[in-house]
C-alpha cells in the first residue's frame, strides 16, 4: 500500500512539473526529470521520511515500467516521423544532418579519450559521450518552430530533417555501443563488418516488411474498422522486430523504432493513424513518459555540480559548439543566411527522449558501474550527461527564439 502511494505521488509530481515546464516553453521531459531529481534529493536529505524512495528506485517494478516506457517512447517518436517527407527534404539537408552528427560525436570521443582515466569501461564510456552529445531532440525544435510559424520554411524543415537523421544515426551507433559493452573494446575491422552486415540484414528485412507486407495487413484491418486491433498489431510487429534485433546482436529498441517508422497514413489509413496516434500520445505523455523521465532523474546525483564542474562545463560547451559548427557551417555552405545557419545549429542543440533512452540502456548495461576510489569524472559521468542534456534542452529554445523571433 505504501509503495502504491509513493508511486502515485511520484507520477503526480512528474506530471505536475512536466506541465509546468511546458508553460515556460520547455519540454515536459525537463520537468519530469526534475521531479525524479527532487525525489532523490529528498531521500538523501531525509532518509527516515522517504525510506520507500530508494526501495522504489532500486525495485524491479519501476525498472520494468521504465523498460515499457522506453519501448513506447521510441515507438511513438517513430510514428511521429514521416519517411516520405524526410526523403523529400533529404537532398538539401543530408550534408547538414551528417555534419551536425559527426562534429559533436568526434569532439565527444576526443574529450572521453583525453579526460577519462584508463579502465575496462573507458571505451564504452568514451563512445557513449560521443553518442550522447551528437543526438538531437526533434520535439523541442518543432515546438518553437510551430510557435513562430516556421516549421514549413526552409530553415524549419532543415532543422526537423536533421534532428530526425541524428536520432536515427544515434540508434545505429547504439548497436556499436552494445558491441563495445559486450567486448570491452572497439570492435576490430572484421567484427565491425560483421556488425554492419547484421544491421544491413535488420534494416533490409524490416523495410521490406514495412513497405510491402504491413500495408496489406492494415488494409484488411481497415475493413474491420478496429483501431484497437490496429494498435495491437503495431505493438506486436514492434515486439517481433525487437526479437529480430536481439537475435542479430542489437538492442530491441531498434525494433520499436522501425515498426513505428512505417506506420503512416498512406499505408494504414488516415483514421487508423490518427486514432492510434491519439492513443500513443495519451499513454506516453500521460503515464509512461513521466515515469521514465522521473526514473532517469532519480539516478542523477546533484553533487556532480561540485565534484566535476569543469568537466560538466566542457561537455556543455562541446554539446553546443559542436552542433553550431557541425550543422551551422554546412547550412551556410548550402545557401542559408548566417542567422538561419546559426538557428539550425541552435535547433539541433537540444537533447531529448532518444538520448535519455540511450543513457538508460547504457546504465542498465553497466557502463556506469564504478569501483571504490574511481575518478570523479567516472563516478559522476551519468549525472553529468543527464545534466548537460537538460541544460542544452533549456538553452536551445531560447537561442531559437532569439535568432528566428523577428522573421
């Protein structure tokens, strides 16, 4: 009974702070993570009054809920993407997207190699830093662009397309990270080729099924006009894709992503798409999303501010400057004005759900396990990456409004 009450308060505070964050122009995930941070801080300061928080945080029930939430968040994010629109924008924006991914990735890898001490997890932690700094959040950018009525302009579509590509490539890099976690080192060329071959098999199978098989199933379901059945089939396909991903040595989250990516109005029908999208939005935004982000916040140690302020500031600067340079320079070369090019970099500086999912997967895989006496940059690495993600998510909308507010 007490655990249920704690979970009720946990969810309620996460929803309350998530709504508060949206009221001030931020992503709801910022407030939901803060809810988890506040719970963790309360438990550390008053352990006798909040004894159940540690039990909830370390218990299997919340961990299981977080895994379900990861599945739903990635599936929902993929449903919101539109592959046909992406293909239409690809010609002019692919170079920008790749630059916005490559520069912070390379800078993050360099920071990890230079700053992290030698140890069995250094390769995994270094790669994780690069991946975390290279991912962008599409939701934050879309919100600001929509407010300014710029989502269908050239600069708006460039930001959205690039953010989508960054998320896709981030999940692709996750497959490499999982291999590094398993072996403890960067795979050799032969191992990388085998991994790329497995990834190619996965994408080939899922794309062929998504393009040619799933629409036929959906057309038959449309005759029944059963949205709940359509929703069940989508989840079942995502689970099946997840099993395929695991068999091929990747994380099951890739299955959820590929299943949602081909759930489009043109393939499943506008009615089924709209109603299923409403279901996903209610489930993820109302319950699972807040639980997941608050669960992430529970693991943030605020002592990182005092223990590794220089390291935190360095990662923050790399995260911002890496996107401004990596995406901004190609945008400038692609014909955008200096102001619009800077806006592209600013729009891609925000992090979001996909990065949190990657960090959560790395956490569960043991990337952040530390021995007694470990260096502070290692001990506080998880908290530092979360704090940097939240900070960039808060700064990005401010930069976008400053750069594009008078257009």
